[in-house]
C-alpha cells in the first residue's frame, strides 16, 4: 500500500467508523502542535465569485454602463462605504463591518492571471507564481515547519475531498465531512517495536496519528456545544463544526472549508443571490457564535475565490475574470476598506487589474496572526499595512 492510498484511508474520512488492523499500531502518542491562541479559518468560494456584484462600486456610472443586464441597483445596495456597498443579500457582512470586525481587501489577484478554475485554484493553494508548479500547499509547508512532530490535527479540512493548500511533506491535517462520525477504533494490542520495513513503520506511525486525531476531535466536541442557531446548509454545518472544535480547545492552527456554485455564466442574478445568501447566513451565525464565546479576536476568517468575473456582462451573466475582493473577519482586524476602488476605466483585456497580490494576504496572516516568517515557505511578498 503506498502512502497516498493509506492517507486517503486514514486522513480523509467521510463518515462511519474505521477499524484499523492491529499491525498498524507501533508508535506512542505524538506531542501536539505548539500553539498560541490564534487560528485561521478559510472559506473558499469555488467557481469564481463575481466581486463587482458582491462589493459594488455603486457610485461609478461605468459599472451600470458595462453591466446593463446584471448590475445591482443603487436603491438595493446596503451599507455604503467609500463609494462601495454590499450586495443586498450580505446584510450580515454589512453588520460585521459596521461593528468594526470586517475588512475588505480590494482588487486581490496575481500577475499573469490564469482563468482556468483548476489552475487558478492551484496557484492560490500553493502560493506559486502563475508559471510555477509546486507539489505542496502553502499551509502544508507552514505546518511542516511549525509542527515539531507529525501532528494530525494541526489543520482541519471540512470537505469531501482533500485540499491542496494543506498538503505538505508530512500530513499534519485531516479531511473530514462529519466530525461526529470521525471515530477510529484502536486495537487493544499495540506493537511498539520497529520493523525492518521503513514503509511499514511509516504506515504504523500514520495510523496511530489518525487514531490520536480522532480522539482529539471527539474530546473537543465533548467539551463544546452549539450555542446559537446555524442554517442547515452544508456551509452552515461545516462552520458549526469548526466553531465546536475551536470552543472545545482542539488548538488546530488552520481550518478550511468551501462553498461551490459561483461559476455564474448564465442566470447570474438569482444564482448569485442564492449563493451569497448561503454565505451570509452561515458566516453570520459563525461570527455571532465566536463573538458570544469571546473567541472572535483569536479567530481570523478569510473569504476568497480563485478569481473574479469579467467587468462587462455577457448578456445574462459573467465570464471568468481576474481580481476580486477578499474579506477578512475577526482576529482584531481594523474593519476598514483597504485598496483603491475598482478602476473600471483602466482594464486589462476587459478585466480588473490586481492591486494586492494574494500572497501578501498570506504573508500578513502568517506574520501577524501566527508569528511565522512567510519567507520560510517561499512567500516574499510584503505584508499589508493596517489590516490588523
């Protein structure tokens, strides 16, 4: 059995109980990651979210001129700030910003943008250049250096599939769909002797870590409860689980989840409204839950997509674009709007020019929230001033 197949067995669990064979247990308990109070939560919007219809330049006549079919009316936008305003479905986002808990980073992207969903997600998840291919994710590389030993719950991915961002040389993260069902049964007989087969010893070590990860997750769930109402959507449930794990002192440094459905080539107005409503309702519940538990200042939530949409509509929707806003919630952010408003009169091939490199966002998170030098994992972009 190779390592990849074994990790798909132990590290990714979508439900039910896993019985690991007796021979896989040979290593003692691993020390947990050395943690502070801070953690990061990433919400990835898959499909390319239309940033211009999310945080809207409602005072710019070019916005209405270039989007005659899908522009959001000035009468409908909410919480105007610096000539920008939120989509009417994002009342919770507007409230967070009014409370000083949400910062908008404008025009986030990267040089030589790629409009392929797969490739652009890969660039964001590995923090590579547009013409560079990396095997490990940026968070996986961080965890490789941060974890003194293999630590199964240093990163938690709430999803059906693994996320490249968390892939490192050593699997210091676990992908699970339903934490309540992540219960791996340990053998009562443990063989602590090393074999003459390094690959077998590696598998044993990972098996023991998967058991430990399961135990830690169940302990965190037992120590916490849901204290306010969450929507019954997939994202709502995932964020509810993440809240439980944070409140239960799991001490993971990184949590990751995603929301699909943002590829709005057609019928955009109702589709986009529905997706933003899902996002708003789930994140509003999560925000209030953490704030009530006095944990919001220790939790930094980042909402992003692999690219935005083109400025001009295609008649009933929008095609793949480039730069878009990134939203940062909690973590004692400044509650500001950082960056210039989208310049609709200075486009590149019909797309917005990026102003903030997404790797500067990563560098800022690593250095300001996790006390980690970003250049240690190959990110040399400057940090963003006045985000925290």
